[in-house]
C-alpha cells in the first residue's frame, strides 16, 4: 500500500476545505462592503433648488483651469 498517495489526497482535501473557507470569508467581506457603500450613497442628500436660491446666478458657471 502506498502511503504517500493517501497523505497527498488528505492534504488536497484539507487544502480544498481551506480554500472554501477563504472564499466564504471573502464573499462575506464583499457583502459587508457593498452594504456599507449602499448606506453611504443613500446617506448623501440631493441638493435642492432652494439651497442655491441665495446664491448669485453667475456662480458655478465657469471652471478656473489656470489655477
């Protein structure tokens, strides 16, 4: 009986289990990151027209490219 092949099979199965755990941890981290990003995007308020009523009409029309 060849013991070396049996040990290599068990090593491969252990490596496979480790890989599946790593993939599960990665998937969970990506889910958490996606939820955090969605919460951050949803927390940003959209500017309303009334917030810019007090500003002169010429503001925000030009971009200074020489600065």
